[in-house]
C-alpha cells in the first residue's frame, strides 16, 4: 500500500470533510476566476465602445485668429479666414511608427457658402471614412458619391428642404441624396458633400481645413501618436480628444483594483476554511496517526499523507473552480455591458493560474496541521484508542 492510496482511502472515508474543503477552495478559486474574467470582458467591451467613439486625434492648422468652434476647430463666423493644410501631407501619417494603430484618416475642408440667401457652413469630407469617424450617423437616403449633398437635420429644417430636392450652392445646382438624422452635435447644422467637390466649390483644391484621425483602442499610445504626427506635420496643431477614453479606462482601473482586493479576501477565506477543517481532521485522527507511527511510519510519511489528501482536493477544486467561475462570469457579463455581446473563451493562462492558486492555497493551509500530525508522540496518540 502506497502513501497515495492511503490518502485516497482517507478521503473516501471522510467524504463530508473532504467535500467541505473542496467547496471552500472551489468558491475561492471561482471568485477569482469570475473577477479576472469580468475584467477581461470589460476591457474588450470598452475597446469595442472606444473603437465606435470615432475620431480621437484632430489635426488643425496653426492659427490664433479663431472664434467659432467646430469639433475643436475654430471658425470666423461669416468670414472664414484661416490657413489650410496640404492634403498630400496626410500621406505622411502612414509612415509613423504607430501607423498600424490608425484606423482611418478623414480630411475635412470647411467654408461658408450662400444657399437660398443664407450663409451655411459647407463641409467636404471623405465619405469612405464615415464608418470609422462618425459611426453614430444615421440618415434618410444615401451617402453622396462624387457629387450630391448630405444635409444636417437642423440645416434641412432651416432651409425647408427634403431628400431628392436640389440646392443651389454658390450658383451650382446639386442634388440632396440624404438628410442626416439629428445627432445633437454641430453636424446637424452643416451641409456635407464629397471632399473634392467641396474643394472645387470653395476654390481650395489640394487643401483641407482639418483632419480627423480614428485611432482609438485600449492600449493605443495616443499621446505618443500625437507626438509622432506632430513631428511629420510641423505646420499643424495635433491634439488628442481623450476625456472619454481616460474616464472609461480610469473606471476600469478602479474595477481591477477592487477585483484584486476581493479576490485576495475570498482566497484568504478559502485558505482559512481548509486550515480549520484540516486541524479538526488531524485531531479526530490522533489514534490513527499513532498506529501509523507505531507500525513504522515516520514523520515525513505522515506529512506526505496529509498533504497528499490536501493536494488531491486542491487539484479537483482548481478545475471545478475554474469552470464554475467562467460560467458565473458569462452569466453576469450582460449586467456590466450593453449592446456589444462579449463571449468568454477558455484562457489557458487563467486556467493555469486557477489550478496553481488552488494547489498552493490547499497545501499552504494544510502544512501546519500536517506538521502537527507528524510531530504527535506515538504513545500519546495511542492513548486515544
């Protein structure tokens, strides 16, 4: 009979205590797995939401004579006077070190035009980048192709126009292909048209008023990217729109810290459960330990039996705790996220961490009881018979 088989038989004979230890460790491990899985899921969810946020870096001309703002860019009311950026210079962004983090670059030209005896702001944009830069846009109709207009909700209301009608801008008649639904932003008051068409109307061929860069993702070095773009575009002012990013990442950081604290507390409770249960088990088995010592078992053999029992339970608790925690996290994720479905997969690293945690906690909490059992005097132990 080996020491391992003795440990297994002891567990079978004392199922209640074994299950109690198993549950204590399993709860601790599952709580840790749940917290860590939630942090991972929330990170993924925030990354998805931030990617939907749109442009987070603005490239503006270096100018001080500005009053009316648009998305960080200032305009001069009816008189729109400012320096423009060369559109060709935006190609340099592809050469920066973190170019792989750039999802889209959207050039934008702005100018005031005459529409039905009214002054309206015309914006020329690259509609191919709208999905990245303005993912919240919804509209009636279609996006303009090479010509045509997309009119903001407030502008359409003020001008009394609808989809399919025509507008004369600076003497040129253009079709309205779509009406932008209300966004609650300055976009509602603007008329949009393809970039090249707007440059032609405004006599600004090859020049842009500003550019929007979508490079928002968890882990993207936004400040570093701003520095890199500033270096290749020295004549432009580059700045990051990061308030939303910082607030969300700060909230996630607080959640992570709380998860670590709760995990440590739950793990400590699990270890205490093992310690108390193993201490009680050793006291109940005083006579049994005395017999082992009397027939020739040494102190190290007794410790190996006790720790062997704890090790078996710990491994089982680690496996069950991992899958229980993963299931619990998957069940409660919908309460922490909205819209975007986040699914959890088996993470080998987290699985290994759960198994290692259960084993270390189980053996560490059982070491003192095992030491006490190994140091029992055989004569004193036999008196318990």
